[in-house]
């Protein structure tokens, strides 16, 4: 007698967490899962970014080969003495097998044997799908790796290193392999690379999540001495104060000695200026460089606020002091949701950007015909 199946009514699925992020972007994909679907070019870019962010102090320069004719080189780090490390990026459907490993090692042996390049100081295998246990066993024993290369050269490497000719294991090549230092070959785990990259400007480019480098919460303190880079916006402010008081205020000494209210206002504006300057530096540290002539995100943010300021400047004001006060008040209300820096922009930054624009000659608080 067949078992009776208990039928239930159709119930709507219930989700524990429903968020705007989930609705807009779908289910979250972990970095470990995401890296496994990188294209070969994306994985090389990931490796190169990790090299720059986490190992750049080791090298004088880096290069990305990774195309046809790379001769076993993908991402290379060059030391100051011209020795080099090779980071071999292998993206396959499965973990790196001994056969793949030996073929890539064979390329390094052959091309260094014929003098196309020197033997690398270190040769690192990196792979999003990991490496098989048998491959790890080979890399852990340089003796076994050498014996395996000699034994299987003709089967694995002879016809696979280059399509233009066969490379049989002759006596001269045999001796070269026999004296080759196989301890240079090792493996770097992708999880370690992901963890290393977290907190750098490159991490969000590959795994999302927004800006991972935190911005300092400490209050900005301007330097006591006025810098040469500040002259323009300070002169604009002095002109505004002078316009308000019907007096030519041409120095901060005059402002401090005779106009305490305006001098306190100036000190606040200078603090705002440096707050925006800190944001500019943060954007350089936190966001990858863009190709020229593409503007930086800080410059794009300034453009957004300039549009707002120009609209305010079209209005009439009693004097330049009233103008600057109204402009910074209006800019403080504005959000630029389409800018990547929006999540870290504070009101002091917004006000300070007004003075950055003034410093560049794009904004003036006193009309020229007055």
C-alpha cells in the first residue's frame, strides 16, 4: 500500500531580511564566490591591484603581460636590481591540477633556458578556484617536482609550450632542469589576497560594498601659517568683509584687530576649506585613479556644487559678506547622491568646497562692477 502524501496549501515565501540593497542588487555574493566568476582579464586586474596595494614596497615597477605570447608571465614585479617575481594567474573551471602546474613551470624553464628572460626570483601561482592537493604536494617538495618534470616533460611540455615547434627533452635541457631551483615555485591563496585587499581603494571595484577605507572622524585643525595655496579664497573673503563694512580690508591683521565678528567667520571658513581639502585627499586614497581626461569624483562634486552656487549668485545681496553667508548655507542643504563621495561628505566639506571654487577663481563674493 502506497504511503499517503499530505498536501499543504501554497504559502508565500517569507524572507528574514528585506532591504533596499537586496531589492536593487539581488542576493549578496561573497567575495570568495565572486572571484570564481571573474574573467581572465578581471582576475589579472585583481592580482595587479593586490600587488600594487599590498606588495608595492617590494618592487620598483610592475608589468601586466597575460596575453598571447606572454611566455608564462602574467603579472610581474621587478626589483630595483632587475630581478623579478612572476604571478601566474590561472583561471580554470577546477582547481589547479598537477598537469597544468607542470606545463606552466615548463614554460618558465624553457624560456629562461633559451635566454628570453632570466629565472624569476619567485614564481607564485594564483587561482580563483584554488589548487588541488596533489599540486600542493608537488610544490611542497622541490625534489619530487624536479623528478616529475624530468619524467613527464615529453608527455606534458614537448608539444604544449609553443605551437611553432616541439621541445624535446635533450641532454642540454635535461641538465638545465637538473640544476634548476624548483623552490621558487609556490602558491598564494586567493582568500588571503581578498583579505589583504580589504580596506584599500581597490576592494570595492571588485567586490562592491561602498568605500571600505574609513574617513577620519577627527576635527580638522588648519595650520597656523597661511599657505600660498590659500591666498585667492582669503582675498575673496577679505573683499566680502570690506564690502560689508565699506572699508578696504586688505590684510588679516586689519580684520583681526578691527572686525571680530568677521574674523571669527573667517576662521570658520578656513576650517571648512581644510575640511574639504581633507576630503580631496581622502578621495585620492580611497578611489582608484581614472583615466585622463576623466575628472576625479572630487572634481565632479565641485562641479555639482558650482551649479548650486551659480544659481544663488544670480540673486541680489546687500554686500559680499551676506552673499557668502547665503551661499554656504544653501550648499549645506544640497545632496549629490550620484557622486561616490556622497556618503562621506559632511556639511563642513560642502562649505569648504565653496572656498575651493573661490580659490580657483570660479566664484567671487563681490560683483566686479561694484
